[in-house]
């Protein structure tokens, strides 16, 4: 990035206002009085784990030239703090609802010491193994060799933040829990600011820089995976995507808007990243009955008014059920039988 490029983000204002997510006025006592669907619980466990994992993503960012940029490092310091409290918000909500897996020791006054669920978090990180730790090396080398490499991380961050907040909006749409709606709307406010930073950085670093645009486009096409992939299994990622986006036209529309917003960043036109994720998840569910909690159903009748390719696609499409109950909320399709039949939209 040259000195003449400006970042369209008020970092001073962000730093002054950054704070722990305020949930003090959330009606916590009301939480157990409203049911959560199995799919809601699955999503909340996924979101809790990935929000908590953000500090590990920070490691990769600090291995790049981002570490030389005082504005970027100041943002990252506050960003990772805010993300910690997002993870704790999901953890506290699930506990208030009556779910705490594994059970954690309590302080004498009955409260849960912070950080909550340390055994779950430690286990999640340990099971990633050496390969995950070595994943730092491409960032280290890429950043050392290519000046534009940081543009990739900033663009990647923008996609992650926007897909996260889009997922939270979809969980609001899918869940009927009024207190969860309140909590998610507050988290979304933070995610919007995070997205604004990464998008502004990506735009500034890619505008007028064809070399950086080619690098970022190439890397996103070949290497990009949705938030949580690599930490969660492929089936868990698909289960989340299908639950949030495949049940109704609103889900597919949200994905289109997400892609369109990302493709406004210079050099990214026509990538269709998230639509590709949804299409591939639907395809895996069609090929493997029961995959990601999707139950096989008779194929829907093709729409005679639709183009031929769409008709053939519709006939081959799976019909979905909601994810099955999972004891710890994050292994769909492995236990239980409560299912809500829904039509996937492609
Ligand atoms: Fe977050
Ligand atoms: Fe965020």
C-alpha cells in the first residue's frame, strides 16, 4: 500500500469506542423459557467455538507485514478482545439455557470462572495437531516474499466478518428465541465494525494494483474456505451452511448479497465464493443421504418453466431435514431423531 492510499475507516473512533460486548440488560432469566431447535443449538456451539478460536487467527495475521502497520495492530488488539467476548456470550447463553458440555467447576458463589469451557477450547486446539501449527508458515513466507500478501489477509478477513454477521442474521431468521435475537443483534453491531475495517483495508490495498488483485483472486479461488473450516469437520461446516442458508429463498438471497458485497472489492468480480460453498454442500448432501443431518426425501418435481439445466438440477437436488439432535450440539447427524422437514432452495 502506498502513502497516497487512504483507508476508509475511522480507526481513532473505533479504538476509542471498542469495548466488551454489553449484555448486562439481556433478560437472562427468560432464556430457558423459550425453546431452541436442534439446529439452533448446533449453530450456537459452532459459533461459540469459532469466536473463541479468533485469537489463533490473530497469530497468522501477526506473521505478515500487518505487524509493521500500527493502525492494523491497534485494530487487531481490540478486535481479538471483542471476539473473545462474543465466544463468551454464546457460552453464557447456552449455560443459561441449561447446556454446559463438558460441565465446568464453579466458584463458591455458583458463578463460572472465566474463560469458560477451557477444556472444550483446549481440546479443540489440540486436536488440530501439528499441521494446523505449520499452517503459519505459508503466511510467514508469503508475506516475506510478496508485498501484496497482506491484501489477501485483509480480504480474507472481510469475507469472514461479513459471512459471520450474515450467518447471525440467518440464525435470527431461523430461530424463534427472542432473547437469542437480542444477543445476536448486539454481536452483529461489533461484526459490522470489524467488516468495515477489513473491507476498507482490502479496498485500499487492491484499488489500482492489478498484481495484488491477481494474487488475491488466485488465492481465494484455490485456498479460501468458509469461517470455521479446518477447525470444524467438513460435515459440521456443511451442516451449518445448510441449516442457515438452504431452507428458504431468504437464505440463498442472503448468500447472493454477501457475494455481491465482497465482489465490490476491486478485482473480485464474479468469484461467487459463498454460492459455491452452498452448492457444494447441497451436492454432498444429495450424494450422501444423512450427511450433515439432511434426510433423503423424494426429489421435488422440476419446474417446467425453468431452463433445462435448472430443471435437471432440481430433479437431482436433495430434500432436507433439520439437523438431528446432538448431545454437545456440534456433531449433526450422529444421534437423535427429531427432524423438521424443510425444502432446500438452490
Ligand atoms: Fe465475533
Ligand atoms: Fe468479528
